[in-house]
């Protein structure tokens, strides 16, 4: 399997559930970048969407609060 982040090799590793139970969960870990994928994180990443107020808006640079420094002529 290939990593979605870098294309590196994924290996399956058994780990204990994050909530402290004694249940083992299989996760995929990338040997190259260390990205971890387990069923819960994959599902959460699929559910993350951009807020509706931000859809379709172009990103622009924020205006700087101070004007650029003018070089003194002399």
C-alpha cells in the first residue's frame, strides 16, 4: 500500500485503542513520513469540509497594519 501523503510504504501495526480499552486496532503507518492512518482518522478526514461561508471565495493577502518604511533621501 502507498501513503496518501508522500507515496511511501505503509505497514500495518497493531496498537491498543486510544480510549484506554484493551482492544487492539490495526493502523497503517508510513515508513517514510510517519503518517498514521486508522479507520477512525480516515473517516474523520473524509468528513472535514470547508465552511459554507468560505466556499467560492478567493484567498487574498491581509493588509498590513503599518505602511512600508520610506527610505530617507540624503
